[in-house]
C-alpha cells in the first residue's frame, strides 16, 4: 500500500518513463491477416454465426429467429456452455479432458439417486453431485499432474469407467424420472425464469460495473502516467457492450424472460473471465499453457495448478449434469453422444487453442451459439441425424484446422497470440 | 576475507575499483560426477560493478560452475561467500534469495504472455481482493526497462513478437526486478544478429553502471573483449588464468583456454586477429 502511495508521488516526476521505453513507431503496421489472427480473431467467428443464422432464417421461413426458438436455444446452451467453460480451462493448459460428458451424466445420476431413491432433499443431493464431480476431477488431475500420464488417456479411460459406474448406480434402469421440485425448478419447469426485475436488473448492474471499472482504470492509468486509450474509444466500447446486452435481454423478455440456466451460464462465464484475467491463478494457467518450464522456474506450483484446473473442469461438468437432469426432468443411462465434442468444439470454434495458452472465457458464447444454431436449424429443417452429424463434424474439423493454421502462421511470423 | 590475490597463470593485479568485498566469492570449490572431477579447487570472485567473462573449452567446467553458483547443482566441497558472508547454495530458491539470478540460454519466457506478465510471473503485484494490479505492474515495468534503456512497441506487447535482443532484455529485467546483486548470463549473444548483439552488450554495460556483479559465459571472444573487465579461464575443471582485459589479447586467452604453448600459438594464429572463437 505504501508502495502505491509512493508511486503516486513519483509519477508526477517520472512522466518520461513511458516515453523513454514505449516507442509506438516500433509497432509494425500489421496486415489484415495478422489482425484477424490477433485482436480481431472473433470477427470471422461472428461472421460465421451471422451466416448460419441468416441461412436458417431464410430456409425455415422465419422460424429460426422467433423468440420462442431463441429461448429454447438459450436453454440448450447452458449444458454445453458450462461444460465448454470447464473444457476451456483445461485447453488453456494445453491438456484435454475427454471425460466431461461422462462426468456430467454420472453426477446427474448421483444427484437423481440421492433425491429420488434415497429421498434426500435437493439441498443435499445437488452438493453431493458437485462433490462427486470434484472428486473425479481431483483423480484426473492427480493422474495427469503427479503421475504424468497423458491427459487424453487418463480422461478417455476415465470416461469409460464413469459410464460403467453410472450404469451400476442406475441398477439397470435406463431412465430415472426426477420429481424433486427444487431440482426441476432449475431448468425444467415453466417457472424456471428470472423475474423481470432480476432479468433486467442483474445484466444492467453488470454493465454499469463494467463501465465503472473501465473508467476507474482510465483515471488510474492517467495518474500513473501510463498510455491510455482515448476516452471516446472507452465510451464506444461501453456503448457496444450495453447494446449487445440490451438486445439479448429484450429478446429474452419478449418471450418468457431470462431462463435460470442462462443466468447460471453467464454468471459462470463472468466469474471465470474475472478469475482468468484478474487473478494470479488465472495468469498462471495461461503461463503454464505457454511455457511449463518457465512457469516452474518462476516458482509457480504447476502441479497444483493442473490439479485445480482438472477439479474445476469436472465440477463444472457436474453442474452441467444437474442442469441437464433438471431440463429433461429425468436422467438416462445413455450418455449424450455429441455433448463431449460439442463442448470442446465450441471452445475451439470460439478461438481457444488446442495447443494451450490462448483463448478467453467468452469464446464459449460464440462457439456454443454456432454449434447449437446448426443443430437447432437442421432440426427445424427436419433434417435427420445423419445430415446433422455430418455437418457438425465438418464444422469441428474446420475449426481445428483453423487453429492449427493460425498456430503455424504465428510460429512462422513470430507474432501475436 | 578481503584477500583478493588469486595466484594463477597470467594473473594481473585487479584494478583499484574492485578492491573491497566481492559480491560473490568461491574458494576451493570442487565437484565430481562419479569418477569424473568436473571442478577441482576452483576459486572465483566477482565484484560489484564488475563484468567477468567465464570462458573455457567444452568440458572445461563452465556449466558445472554456473550450476554451483545458481544452486542447481551444489558443490561437493569448498566455501562460498556472498558479500563476505559464508553461505550454502543448496537450491535455486536459496540462490535467488541471496540475490543471485541466472539467465539461461532459453530465457524462460512465456511467449503467449505480454512483457508485463512475464516480468512479474510468480511475483504479481496485487491490490483490492488480491486481484492483479496491472497498472502498478506496468508502471514498474516501464521504470525497470528505462533503467536498462530498452525500447519496445508497448509494455503490453506479446513476448513472441519481440526480437531476440529485446527478449534477452526482458529476461535480464526480470532479474533486476527481483533485486539481483549477481547476474549470471549464459551465452547471452548466441544466436543473435549483429545489431541485437550490440543491444545485449549495451545492456550488460548498463548492469555494470548500476553496480551489479555480472558473470558472462560466452564462446565469442569478440563479444567478451567488448564488454567484460576481467576474464576467468577454466581448463579441465581448474581455473588456469584470470586476465585483466586491458592488459591482454585474444591470443593469450586462447592459449590458456587450449593449454597450448604460449609462444608457438601466438606465431601460428597471430594472423587471425580479434574475432577468434574460444572453442567449439
């Protein structure tokens, strides 16, 4: 604290530090290709989403962009999005977790068994499911970080074992109906929507806090004599965010309101975005994904970070399982076959690198929207599973190829993230 | 303790500026790997504001000596003093705690992070609710980089887009931020172009101006002659010579690196001039 005070006073004298070190003329003019690989990397993804949406809007005669369909899409988003968020954490380390779908289902079964067979209240059953997920993740993490088994082997083997375990817990049943009111209320009932004052109020508060944060940061940088963006650019940034949030909220409110599950998804994205960008823990995740040896030499406990990330990933998968069980008001012994690749694919489509160290928590929004729009749109067109799976597979391959090409181009030019 | 005379071949007296207590001093340090004696009774010392070049052929014991000083591979016997106090350099953490920092050839930077994040990796400044204090870190980054006279597009540039010389500067700045007293640079100019090498040599001079003790391990005698005050030569695990750079020539240093007869080497290699390589 005293150090900060001291800096404030010296800042007045030391205005020249910035000018002495930072030389804007050293910034090369970047080509459009480089920009698209760097800061504007989300633009091609956004363009793809808009194309997909427009295509289905025209081919389904306007069925796609109805509030009802969008609200349905948003509820579908929650499970894939929450699992994808966990996958992002693991991908940032340059690892992969192939057990997330099995873990989600397993934990949903654990919860259903607790609440329906054992008659425990939801307030116990849900935490038990989350703890089960955390334990699974802990085991994955220890095998990967301490025993040093490649993560795809650990989690692939794990996913087989966990699907066996969930069959065991189901006692041969294929479906277990969930009747617990509290659990069903999360996503599976007509009342699973935020009341209007919260549906509008919470996002509004978030946007206001965001604006305050940017402006506070601006004044603080000015005081320390650091280079700042122009005030008008910051205002434009705030306005864009406010418009996006406002448009989304209007769309939701024109139907039933903001679903709980969507609120949970976006709350978690915000939380993990803050963790990844504003805490040492998040910084160290990126560092370990970029250069493990350098991170270790900086005195950072890489083993601990790996274990924590795998634990978080599986806990998020467990939460997704709970949401899924609630939306279906049942748990099944069969694992959704596309959930795993949808989640990881959404992260990669959104711009998270499979090679580690690159990507944002927000990547999951665009990624999930593209994947689910395809699924949803093809269903509206009454296409069969055959076409759906071929299209989705092709999109995933395109995203992974793009990631590999970006990485190679960066290695060649030595630029950008 | 203040006994600074280290008798060996080709020894010249230290310049008066370096009288006093050495920042780092090794006495009779030995280390063996099984039957192989990598270091035998090696003495080494570096004073504040002095740049010492450590040269020798492959297998002469340079890397072993650096590992002893960095705490990576502790010595079997011998004494080590930091600022005159006897210490045991048992691990890299202990060495870093005593103000000894090593910049390895691979620089240990995270290419996907920006300059500020790299400089403060593992030692982030935090504020409100333990969140990162990015602005304070950026401010301190600019201060440190200014003392080293480093120029960058921005402190928020991703490290992968910097040049080799700039990356070396960032790795050195990391040591300064950790309040290093002794900085070991392992082959700082290897794999750098001419302009970048100049940049790094200027950086080393700036470290000297700030009163740090600098040890440069290098194969390139031309670079050594441009920047160091004194050269310590190792051969077959022994310290065979210490030259004041002002009173010596590359030929004499090469002679003691290779152990060749002084006169015969001088006549044979004289025509090769200043840019001789000190070993393969």
